[in-house]
C-alpha cells in the first residue's frame, strides 16, 4: 500500500507551498504525510508547514510518534542510509 516512498532527493530553491502540494498529489498522498530529509532543509520545512496533515522533518529530529502518526513516509535516499546507520 506504499506507506514508504523513497525519492532521490527533496530540495527546494525557494519557499513554495504549491510545489510541495503538487509533489504530494503526484505521489498519490491524500492524508497525513511525513517528509524526511537527511539534514534540515529550511525551504522544504517552510513550504510544507501550511499543508494540513503534512510535516517535514530531518533524520536528527525524527521520532517514533511522527512516523506512526502519518499515513505516508516520504524519505530522501540519502536520509535512508543515515536512518539505517542511526537506528539499526
């Protein structure tokens, strides 16, 4: 049911809520989603914070509650490697 979606990278040059909304729509995300990057991506965080049910975080701030509280877990490929290193 594709609860985990791994993408090559999640970066934004500017703060655009519409860009995050379009990305989520293209991925078929209709409910709560957690977007995780390797390091703090300020533009991603600021773009996602106004979308209801969507939270942007990074590996250093990730917690179990956020993972379990969201329907989709969208993570950048470089963040997966760091997650395996930290939580394995």
